[in-house]
């Protein structure tokens, strides 16, 4: 039986964001009887359509409904109905500099005080021990990820001193060393890298890219080709990670969640198609940085194996 309070609340930007970075730990928490809340800030209207069973032109006008169904599928795969899901109701903002950024209903144009109020209401109801979201740059600079991280921080700060105060605040950490180990193994086996990165990823021992998540890899590759060093502030070094969660017992649920997001196959599908040993090594641990504990900064040497501090 799942607890009514004292769980973990995940703040994600789009449908599909929950699956690769946090799907395993969500499934594990549910299995352990811990309350799990998932907040999805936008509708995914600007996502691509890579489901081979769909005609992109026909599907585009219905993409919000399609991605909503994919998200329902993902949540069911991870929690079997136990996950408390909340939609903030904003439109997907697309990438920085695109016309979608100017849409009046998009998250990038939202009144963040109002968005934070919406999130605070959810936090007050759920009363989690921990909030999980992205770093200040949204992990890879997507405007919706940036705003999701902003309102999560503001909601955490708003809880200080309240009887519903949240103790722990986490940032998702995509560990650059693990990504480059995977990329190197793929190259050595002749497995095509995602987004035509074969000519961009350095050989082991060379200067490393710093990806934060699957979608960011292509942007990092472009930045390296353009010699834009400032664009390489992606990912976290392994030494910065405070919290590593073993989700190896929940890979079936995590893969099931990822497979639900068929329109976003370009981000997730290549991981599902890897040989089992490489795939397992890529997704069997989920990593985080504990940023705040009871309102105070956390020392970089802190180490733990649970989002609940166990």
C-alpha cells in the first residue's frame, strides 16, 4: 500500500521526460510503497513525430492527444496506476529562437508566479519529502526545462517554515563519463551513434563532450564542430554526483515506459535497440545531485543511494 504523503515529487517539462532520467527510480519507489507524484508542465505540442506507424502530416494536428496517450502509457508502465499525475496545462515552447517561443499559451511566456502557485498547490497536497527536477539550465537549455526548474526551486523555497516543508531538493544528473563510455563502446562495435554523431564523438582518452541527456547530444556535437567551447557546459562530472539509485531490478518497467513514447523515438529508441549489455549499463543507474537539504546547501562530498536519505 502506498503512503499518502512523504514521497517524491518529480517536476518534468514534457511527456517522455519522465522515462529515461527518472523512470527507474519512479518504478522502484512505487514498488517500495512510496508515494510518487509526477508534474508534467507542457503538452508536448512541438515534439517531432518518429512513430513509423503514423503519417506525420496527418498526425501533427493531433500530436497533443497522441503524446498525452503515450504519457498515460508510460505512467502505467512505471506505476500501474499508483503514480499521482498532475498536468500544469501549458503549451510546449519548442526550442529557443523558434516561433513556438512566442505562442501566448506556451510555458516560456507564462507568468511564473502563477505557474509556481499551481505547483505549490500540488506540493501542499502531496507533502513530499523530496522534489526532483533539472539544474538551472534545464540540463540542456530547453526553455521549458529551464522554467520547470525555476518553478520547482520557487516551490521548494516557498515550503520553508511551513508544516508541508519539503526537506530535499534534487537535480537530475546525466553523468558525462558514463555517456562517453557508452558512445565509445558503440563506436568500437560499429553501432551507429544517434543523430549522426559518429564523426563527432572523440575516441576514448580524447577531449570529452559533456552531454546531459539524449536530446542534448546532437547540440553538443554541433557545438564541437563549431568550436563553441561555451556550449560544452553539459552534464555533470561523476565526482559531482551525490546520489546514485540502482534501478537494475526495474529495467522492464523503465524500458516499457520509454517504448510508450513512440513519437519521440529519435530520443529514446536508439537506447532500446542497443545490445542488452550496453543498454543495461546505460540505464541501470539514475544519478542526481542533492542541492538542498532542509533549506541548506549540501556538501559536494555527500553520498547516498536513496532520494529519501536512507
